[in-house]
C-alpha cells in the first residue's frame, strides 16, 4: 500500500475537533464514546490564519527574507510576531534591533485575472538584490492558492538563478481552520527543501529543542539549564536559529518540543526520515508538567536515574516558594484561554496554587487533549469548555456569566470586562520550567492584588457587543 504522506492540514488527523461548546465531563465522555463530531459556526469572528504561524515560526531565522505571495492585508497580523522578534533581540543583548525583512507581492485584481507569477519573480529578485540572504521563504496565501500560481515550479526555476536557498511554503489560509497547521506547513517545507532526507553524523548528547515564537528568552535559558543538568547539548530550533542550525537537525540524538502542538508532526517525520527518537509529552508549565516534560526527554536518552535526582532537588528548592504563592491564590476561580498546548498546561499549573478551573478555551480537541482533560477532571468540578480558534464573542459571553476571579490567557477582551488578567502567551517573561512557574504564580497573585487597571479599563471601554448578547447561549452559533 502507498505510504500516506502528512498533508500539513491538522484536520486530516482522525478524531480532531475544532468547534464545540461543552463541559469538561461531557467532552471526556463524548470523546470516549466516539461521539465528538466536527462542527462549524454559522457566525465566526476573527479566525487566526495559518500563514501567520508559518511566518512567525521562522521570522527570527538569521539572514532570511520572507516573501508573502498575497494581497497586502495578509501580513497585517504578523505584527505580534514582529514584536516578539524585536523584544527577543533586546533580551538577547542585541543593540541594533532589526525588523524582519518581509516583502509582500501585493496580489491584486489584475493578478487574479492574469496570474501573479511575474510579481513573485520580481519580489524574489528584489529580495536577493537588496539583502543577499541565505534563505528566502515564499509564503502561499488564499489568493495565490485560488488563482493557482504554482509557487513550487516558480521557486524551482528561480533557484537555478540564485544562491539563496528558496523555500516555498504551502500555508494557504483556507486549507485549515487550525492555525497550528501553519507550523506543519513550515516544517514540511524545511524538510523538503533544506534537509532533503540527507543523513548526518550523530553528535553525542545533541538534542533538537523545538520552540515557537512565544517562548521568552528566560524560558529558553531555563530549558537549556535543565537539559544541561543531565548533560544534554541543545540545538534550539527554529527561534533565533540559522540555516546552519537547521542543517544540524539530523545530527541530533533525540528531539523534543517546548510546545505540544509545535513540531509534534515534524518530530514524527524526523523519526521516519532520519531515525531520530523524540519525546512528545506536555508543555513544561507548572510542577506536574515540568516533571513530565523533563522525564520524557530523559527517558528517550536513557537518563531516567539522573533526571529523578535533579527533579527531587528542584522540588526541594521550589516547593516552599510555591506554598507561599498558594496561600495567596487558594480557591480563586479561573478562566483559561490559550493555544492547545498552553491552555491545558496552564490548567494543570493552577492546581499547584489550589485554584479552581471554571472555564477553558482551546483551539482544538483530540486524543492528546483527552489525556489532559482526564487529568483535569480528577481535580476540578465541572467547568465549561469552548473549543474555538479565537471567537472573542463567545469568550466574553462566558467570562461575563462565570465571573472568574482571574483570567489566564490572551487578555485583550477579558481585561475590558474588568477581570484581573495574566498573559500566558508571554514571550517577554518567564513562564516555563521550575523558575517559570514561580514567576507566573507571583504574577497572577500581583494581578489579583492590583486589579485597578482592568477595572478602570472596563469603566471607560465598551466591548462591541449588544447587552442582549450576554444573556444569550454563548454557543448559539455552533452548528451541531
Ligand atoms: S492567507 Fe487567507 S486567511 Fe490568511 S490572511 Fe490571507 S486571506 Fe486571510
């Protein structure tokens, strides 16, 4: 039988659901019975596009240019990744902070009729003339996909002319409603155009540590500190990385990822194409998850005994400090919203501080999520689960009804309801590992003690929904 090649579309994996309004207990039971069905919304607001995830994942690669074969608007939301990239440089001590080099081909009405090939060729030529980069990434968009521009053939032709490695990425927005598909599209392209299934001599103790844009420098240092303690050398990919470091991927003895939905599919490919074993467990946020993540990679390398010793020492160091934070947070009710990896990890973290989960918003649900939900259902009474990629109208409806003491996640909307918020997608401050959980716990406690800013915000800013919306069923637009 022909080998099934992963398409990069997350929905193509069986049992993955991305639009649902339910509760923790219900979703666990329904998934077990095989009753979860893929649904849709008759009204949706603000779906994050996969193109931006493909771009954000690679944005900090040294000496690169990013050509978006799209209308101008498509790169608009790259602003968050640009901000992370700039802040990341500052944290790494770089004095002359750079912007990423993004070129938009500006597909317009004419291109839709006559094709956008010429614009793409011109843009790549311009990228070479201006920057002489080592890498040029060409991003597909809805528009280039619809008009059928063959970015593979065009870039293959351009590659004959230029020394820069040109990598086309198939991240057409319409292909997937799960924005993490954009990460997969980027890694599929890296494997095809840079690694090319060529094996390299193994480097003893080298581990590929995959990290998305949202991982702060403090978190990178914490992960490297922990791994160094068990004699692991880290190849940190692709954030603040380079063509050379990418080429080093096949030399690693093992791989792991900081995020559960980042490079998880790529690590499977690395096992299939280069026989690199991997650990795919959880995001290291909170004591339980940090232990689990640490044990996962140690097991792949046969370092189980060494890791237990370190874990014990870390527990002795941090547990008294966690206890102090717990005394401030015990019993507080929390609503959590984040990417699939972070939302579940943050939900496990709140257990360290004795907080109560009342609502969880996450973009997808699948068998990995089921493992997390089973764990959470053992700790928390029932709580609302909203499976949604963005959809702020559902979130504000739920948060307004549940009135949590704290909101952990992307804070824009909950803050305008006056709820104390703590950002969990914080690429600027520590969140992960043993040190990260102390920082995050203290940050949540500070927000609860100082809610003034959000309270004032709620008095002066009105969210764009009618009062009647807050009385409606939050899941009214999800078609069963
Ligand atoms: S690629 Fe499609 S979904 Fe993404 S920003 Fe452009 S038009 Fe929107």
